[in-house]
């Protein structure tokens, strides 16, 4: 699913965010990317959907060569991925349904299919009864569930999340992790950057630890391993 | 493109124009003013071109004949000129006719001619007209070469002077049109920039979920085209009105002035203004979007 070889990223200002990183992630895996603030987690995540272009190395995501692809192919790479952020990034003037449907409209999905798929994912994230609400009428956890629904509505093979529980209290974070577990159980690969020691330690999934742009640890059933 | 996509684009465009209605209003107004002035110059330049052409076509060549040419030779010469390429008509003005005209022109100062007695110093001449104005020069030059012809003149100075003026107006008009087109472009691209900025979150999400550049671009492009088109409509309506008023005034006072008739001229001008407005609108939004989409 992800094949990263000797990937480095140097930002325009000279900051070295990743330094010769090698990672292979198989289809169906559930992987945590952990590390202190500034370690390079977001850079890692953002390269996967080509928001950040690596400076060197090779990167294959979902069978596509991310580095050498045409600009015009980027949308098609992203259609195979679902992206989730810490700050939800919902459209405030659209309802729950509209926010989720938006992800299908803009890739020109047929209308009948949109209706059906939106209802289905709202069931998965447990927000069927709030479909008419606007984001401002929802709690943080509910908003993140809408964002997850939007990320998975096009049935991506890979879900990428950058600190999705960063703004949520522990209980709500667990609700979110439950949804991720279920999505993963259906065969969707999940890569999640996080700071949350509690979650990482109790999930017992693969953990990749980054420090100053280097991978310092990659364990199949790892723990967070830091005190911060 | 799918029907639902077309609907989406139109809906988004209308929504955006509504949301920024005062901004849209202001830019349509400015675009209209720019296009109006642009159109005025277009009309002015086209009319001047026509005026020059019509003056040119009225230009006669005066062919002065040497005194030693006999009556019979005069007839032959007339025929030779008439048979030349591009000549419309040849009219003989003999010495007597010339003197008659001269007298008329002098009016109550005819006493000036008394000193001449019975002498008539005026030469025989021909008034030659050409079929097309651009033939004047070559025809005059060819006639000058004929035996018995002293010289052939036409209103070189007037025509060339007029040419100079038109060239100047045309140049100035073009420069002004260019500046105005740039201003219009600037206004539209700024309006679209604001719209894009207002919708940057939406655009960012569209990119994350895999919308193509063209899908993102269309509503903004359409918005730019609509702004340009509306501005163009206002400008064209104003131009038509103004032209009609001016046309009436000119026919009343300067009937000879060869103003281009309204029909179909004004339709062409309208079409040109609309196309120009829409093109500038499309270009303006493309410019605003470029940086945004490349990011
Ligand atoms: N857009 C950027 N321009 C310049 N430097 C950046 C940019 N984004 C991140 N960095 C730098 O790269 C390093 C890694 O940042 P990031 O990937 O955001 O880490 P994390 O998500 O683990 O906090 C940091 O030193 C950060 O300052
Ligand atoms: Mg980060």
C-alpha cells in the first residue's frame, strides 16, 4: 500500500523534516506514527497524499508513483485516499449530509449513489440522526465523525489521519478510535499520526516512531514509548 | 461533463455572485465603464477610417494639359486616360470652362481679371475619378507619364493629413483600449481573487478529496465570464443609445458626414464588446486561480 524508500524532505527554508526514511506498509495494516512535536509526523503524512512533495527518494502510494506523477493525476491519487485532520475542516455553512456528500459531488459521482453512500457512512460513524445539523451545532467528537464519514464515503483503500484526536477529550477519542478499528476491520489501511500515548499503548498496533526526521523505532505491536 | 456537474457549477456561480453582490455590482460597473470607453474609441476609429476612405474616393485627379496639345490630340488623350486601369470617369474642362469657374469663384473681385484682357492663361484640364481610393496615387503617376500632360495632381496634402490624424487617433485609441483592457482585467481578477479567498476552505477540501483542477476552476471561470458579460451588456446598451443620439444630431447638422449606419454596425460593436468582456473575465479569473491551484 505504501512503499517509501530513502525519502528525504527539505523545506524551502532549509529545514530538514525527514532524512532518508524507509517504510513499507501493507494493505490492511493499522499504523501509528508517533513522535514529539516537530519530529516530522505531519510531513510524513502530507507526503502520502502529495500535499508535500519529497525532495529525494521514491514513494509509491496505492500503486501510484507519487513523486513522478503528473500534476493532473494528483486528484486521482487522492480519490483512493481518505484524509482526516486535527481541526476537522468541515464547511460551516453546509449540513452534516452536505459536508459528506460534497466529497462525492466534487468527483462527479452520480446523484443516486451519493444519497445512498452518504446514508451508509453516517450509519457507520453513528450520526444518522444529526444529518441536518450544521457543524456549529455539533460537539468536537461529532464534527470529527463527520470528517471521517467524508473521508471514507468514496471507499478509499487508505485512510490517513494527522492527530485526529488532538482536540478531543479521552472518552471522545476512544469513540473515534472505535470507528477507525471498524474501518480497518473492513480491510482499509489506516495510517495515523498521534501524540496520544494512551491510545497507542492500548491499541497494540504497529508503531513507527520518528525523531528529528529519522525513524528510530518500527514495531509490529508497539507502544508509545515516550513520556511527554 | 455530467449534468449534475453543470448544475453544480451554475449553482455555485450564482451563489457566489449573490454572496458578494456589492463586489460583483462594483466590478460590473467598472467593467461597463471601461468597455464603454473602449467601445467609444472603437466606434470613433472605425468612423474615421470610413471618413478617410470616403474622402479619398471623392478625391479627383486634376490633369493639366500642355498648351501645344491640339483639340484632336486632346480627345485622344481623354480616351487614353479613360481606358486606363481603375479609372471611373474622365471629364474635360477646357480653357473657357476653367475661366468661367475661376470667375465664379472670384465673385465680386472679377476686376482682377481685367488686366488679362482677352488672354486666358488657364490650361485645358481633365477631372479624373478613380474606382477605388487606393488607386489615386498610381493612377496620377501613370497619367503624369502620358505625352501632352503637364502634371496630374490630387489632394495629396488633405488625404495625407487626414491619414496622419487617423493614425494618431488609432494609435492613441489602441493604447487607451489596451490600458482599459488591462484595468478591466485587473478589476475582474481582483474580484475573483476575493471570491476564491472567501472560499479557500472549500477549495482546499475539494483538493483533498480529489476534485480536478478544472472542476474547481469552472465556477470561478464562469463567475469571471458573467461579470465580464454583464459589464459588456451595460456598456453595449449605453453605446447603442449614445450612437443613435449622435447619429441623429449629425444627420441634422452635418448631413454629408459619412457616419457608419447603425445597422448592422452596432450589432458588430455589441458582439465585439461582449466577446471582449467575457474574454477578459475568463482571463482574469484564470490569473487569480493559477496561484491558488498551483499551491
Ligand atoms: N511548511 C513548512 N515549511 C518549513 N518548515 C516546515 C514546514 N512544515 C514543517 N516544517 C518543519 O519541519 C519539521 C517537521 O515538522 P512536522 O512534520 O510538522 O512535525 P510534526 O507533525 O511531527 O510536529 C519541523 O522542524 C518544522 O518546523
Ligand atoms: Mg504535526
